C-alpha cells in the first residue's frame, strides 16, 4: 500500500480498492484545501470515517469527489472503537457515481445543495464484490449482527457459509479411567493394540495426573504480523474474522514473557478453540478469557495466520480427544509399527511426541498423516520422519488421542456472561 501521494495521481476510489485487495489495517488521511477526512480500516474493511463535514458514510461519499489534494496512510495509527460504516467500498463507490450521474441529469439544479462534487477524469470503477464479502455475510447481514452485538461479538452456534458442524452420532463410550501403566523394565514385544482407534472399545489410558501440554502451532500464510494490540478493538476484530470466514488462528504474544503466547483457532469465522501458556497451560473458554484480558490491557503483538480447515479441526480437538495411549516411553516403542497400525485402523486424531529437546505433533485423518511438524520446524509435511527422530531421544514420551472429526463452535456471548 502506497503510504502517501496525490489524489490527482491516485484518487480515493483506487485507494479504497487497494486497501481492500491488500487487506490493509490503519488510517488513511485525506486533505483537500481546508477540508480533511480520516478513513479507518481493519483487514481491508472500511469501518469508520470522520472529517470536516462530520462522520460516517457521507464523509466517504464527499471525499470520493475530491479531484486534487493529498493522502497519507499510517498502518500504526490506533484505531477508534467507533463504527459508522457498514457499506462495502464498492457500494460506496457506486453511490458516489450515482450521485454524480443524477446531478448531471438535473440541469439547472443547484449542485451545492446536493453536496456533490464531480470526479471527471477519475480512474476508479465500481469494484466487483470480493469473494470474502460474497461468502462471509450470513442472512440478516452486518446490520443484524450489529443490532445484536451490544459491544461484544457473539459467535452463533450455527456455522455460516453453508458449513454445518455435524453433531456426534452418539455419546462416546465412557471408559473407566485407570492409572498409566508403569514403565516396563524391558522392551515389550511389538504387538498390535487390542482395539481399533476408531470403532471398538479401546481402553482409555488416562489419568488426571497427566500434564496438560501446549502443542506447537503450525506455520501458515501470515496475513498480518506483529500488529500492536493497542491498535485493535477486540470486538471488531472478532466481527471482522467472522465476516471474512477466517480459517486459521490469531496469536498474541508478549515480547517480555519469552515463549509465552495465547492463540484462538477459527474455522470459517467461528471460534472453535483457544490455547494459552501465559499463566500455565489452559484451553477453551479459559484461553479466550485470557486472550481478551491481554487485548483489553493493550499489551502484546498480534499475528493473524491462515491454515487449512482440516488442520484447524484437528488442532481444535486436541484436548477433547479420547486418550488411546499415553506415557509410552519412546525407546521401548516401534514407532513405525505404531503409525502403521493407526493407518490400518483409519485413525483420526493426534500423536504427540515429547522429546528431550522439543515437542513434535502428527495430525491424522482417516489414518493418513495430515500434517507433521515440530516446535523448531513448524511447516507441516506428510513426512513424519522428523517427529519419529524425537522418539529416540532420552526420556521421550508418546501419547495418542483419537477424535471424532467434527467440532462445535464456542459461544463467546455465553462465555462473557451476556
């Protein structure tokens, strides 16, 4: 995005299209003579404008007619909490053009009374509705979401964009918990587990004493990096991610807190899981509350990352999956044989390896490796060799969890007590 320039060379219509295409966040300042206006963007969405003539869409419509002047874009400016614009950039451009055309037809009319300035010689044209706008808005549109919002965004239990989160066909069988099996004194003879990972009644080796670990997040397509949380209104951020049908995660980390971070996972705009290591390891609703607390305190840096929907689904079920095996000592296990068995059983779930140097995670879908990565190499791959290597390290431990393959969005409004 060009940071400054002349409206004679690049008019506002073109700037609006560029902001939208580049999903820019920041403030666009415009000046023509004694008139000024400020337009505020979050991820390419124009949500507020104010200027010499007031606030809202009328300021944008007036500014679209400016044939000269200057503009400056500041990506670091703090965004205001106020929201006065619901129309898209293409809709505003079309409205401005319609005003010019109508005023031209009214020969002898008082152009000043209409407060319209012609943009003859301009280069902009109405932009086609972007893909995110076609997919994002559920029935009822943004106006309905705003009316129900009361300042805090509410994620519906029903997914938008035609995606339905299938409920479980039935309750998962409840298996009595038992203490983790003691470590064998000698390597056991390799044998297939007694029950399939999906279907059957696999023994759940689980104990309340099992430590809740923080899994590493995979690398993805970074949309925004190191945004200061003080620039972002949290409620508007959630609404924007919903409207964009965001699939991936947002991560907040505190530079002064070392490796500690907090993240929220989204599937088609719905919040499906959270994870925080800021004060111990917590997930779900507790992680969302911690994330919001840090955002309200205006501390930390924010990244917005896109990843595949199947990966989001797998990660969101990590803490809710059934334990199949846990606390297996890596040096006693034929890890290749274990992966082959999980493939034969068409297992959907996770294999977590806690090595002596780092953690590795393998995501499985119907027995196939959906993604395999480690803390130090977070680019997912179908080659599990780098995670397999961790099992050879001293005191490496393995756990396997199975999951259903479906997720339920978290109800943010309920979490916040509204």
